[in-house]
C-alpha cells in the first residue's frame, strides 16, 4: 500500500500546479483512452435521455392535461402533483438503497430495459 502511495505522490509531483489545474489538460483527458471516450459517450447519452424522458414536460403540462381529462379542481390537481413528487422521491430513495445490493450496472440495465418495454408499445 505504501508503494502505491509513494508512486502516486511521485506522479503528482511531476505535474506542476499550473499544469494540474489547466482546463486544457482536463478537457482532453476524456479523449486520451478508449475507456474514457466510452465513459464520455455514456455521460452524454445519460444526460440527453434523462432530459428527454419527459419529467419536466409532465410537471409543466400536468394542469392542462388534468383539465382536459375533467379534473379541474385546483386542490385535486395540487394533490396529484404532490403525489407524483412524493412517488418520485420514494422510488429514488428505494433505488439508492438497492444500489449496494444489486450494483449500478445491473440496475441501470434493468431500468433501461423496463423503460423500453413501457415506451415501445406507445406510438
């Protein structure tokens, strides 16, 4: 363990403070290796699909949708909106507690597959 620590310190000393904090070094770090490029693709697609999943659209247009289906009482609309928020919090909390048991990769692949099953039948 101490040899790794010493090796890390030696490599850290090779980089001067100006190079260590340089934005150009940090920016091109993603493109140096195949693994980093793969991680960058995952980061970009996760950000894109999390925005594209429709959570913001649901919260923005919820009152108009509820008006169209006949729920016009503001108190009922508020309760439904609050229930959606609480449900999202419960699912997020439960998922965060299951990460250690199942692992991130398995849970990510399972949730992606289940969302595909839900979204594919709808036009």
